[in-house]
């Protein structure tokens, strides 16, 4: 199984853990909630669903289409996919993993999207792993730029600087997230109310850095290499 297929399976299991859905609704959620899956199509999603059903992690159930009207319209009832107990257990195992596959460019955005279902200690390990990986990349980019800047034209040099700035922004964003996690703050309580929770120990405003903050990169995991 390719890494990209594995990310899709992870995201499907995560969304179905929230509630059962039919295929169209799943695809819509993947596209709107998880921007990393913008390019996925029905031709990719349905084989993934069939694989998850075959593994016993999902079951197919008939939807709520009016059975009397279906023969008249010629339309088939929509199939609803529901997570099984085995599927939930498998997803929780995936959710607990903190190795490189959790914070590489191709996987980090999907993992971050399900941080609300992830324990704090696992979130910390993933965030710190991501930060470490980007700091290593940033060091290599700076060394490469120092060696080659005299041979680069202005536009190529500017492109290199832009890439470095993108990595630096994500590192700053990760630093803020890690600091918030260490302080015991998260967004789950405050986001639904539209206001940040109060930190009971220091009196400062709680909550993780919000999507609109300048220090956050446009899309986690899409950092230039």
C-alpha cells in the first residue's frame, strides 16, 4: 500500500469515527475539511472504501432513500458506511503512532486534522518530530544558499528565500503549538464558544494558535523543499 493510500484510509476511518456517511458526503468532507485531499476522486475513494470493508473495518448499510420511490426513479439507494469496533480499534492504533510517518510532508496535515481525537502526549511527540524535521531542513537550506548564492540570479535567489521563509513560519507556528500543549491549553473547549478559555494557573488567555495567525503556515505539510 502506498503512503498516499494509507493517508486516505486513515482520514476515512477518522471521519467515520465521528458519524456514518455515504460516499458523496465522505468525499465532500475530505475536500472541505482536509485540503490535502483536494485532488482525490470517486475513482480513488471507492476502492479505498471497498478495501476497508474487506478488512472488516467498515460495514455497508442501506441509506434512507425512499424504497417505494427508488424503482420509479431508477436510482439506487445510497450506501452508508459505518465504522466497526475493529475499525475503531485500528484507527486508534494509527492515531497513537508517533514515528516519522506521522510528521512527514505527505502525512502531517492529515494527522493534524485529527488532533482533536488524539491524546496530548501523542500530539506533543508528533509536533516535536515535525519541528525537528523542519529545523534540519532549514539548516540544510541555509547551508545550500550560502554555497550557491553567488551563482544564482535574482529570481532564483528570491525563490530560495521564499522557501526558507515558509519553513521558518511553520517552525514558529509549531513552537506556539508546542508551548500551548505544554501549558495544557487546547482549542476544543474554546473554539465552539468562539472565545478562548482562561488559563487557571497564569491568568492568560487559553487556546492554540488560530488558523488566522500570521505565524501559521498556509497549509501544514506543504512546506517547500
